[in-house]
């Protein structure tokens, strides 16, 4: 047997050799998104977390009516007050509906 000889590899280069750029590339400005930004945390977090965030939002503010209405919205309780225009009356209906839910739940637990 003859000893094997080394065959020189021959690589094909399909692209021309690279050269250094003499100027910075121009980047096109990205267009603004066509959809408005949407906070997924409001939709995907559970009610307890959203209520905690709401409580942190109204720590210093004395606007109890808006707090109650937003908490009712988070809990899915409107108290049947769709026809009422007064914000304080709506808040009272929401509190009443939440109190009824709590009482019904506590009676079921017994």
C-alpha cells in the first residue's frame, strides 16, 4: 500500500471579500405603531392583585367614590345602578351589592 498524500482543500468563495465601511449606515426611522398601547396587566392579573394596585393608587387621595366604583368594576359588581347618574349613588349601590355578596358567601360557608 502507498502512503496517503495531503490534498490541498479548495474553498469556493461565493461572496466578494468584505471591506470596511467608510461611513455609518443610514437607518430608517421606525413608523409609530398603528395600534394604541394596551396594558396587559389590567386583563391578565387576578382581582386581588388589581385591588392591591388600586389601593396603592388611592392611598393619599380622598376620592372614595371613584375608589369604590373602580373596585366594583374590578370585582364585576355594578349594583344594578346603570340608570343612576349620581356618582355617590352608584358607589352606594356597589357597596350594597358587595355587602350582599359577602353575606351570601359567609352563609354558604356555615
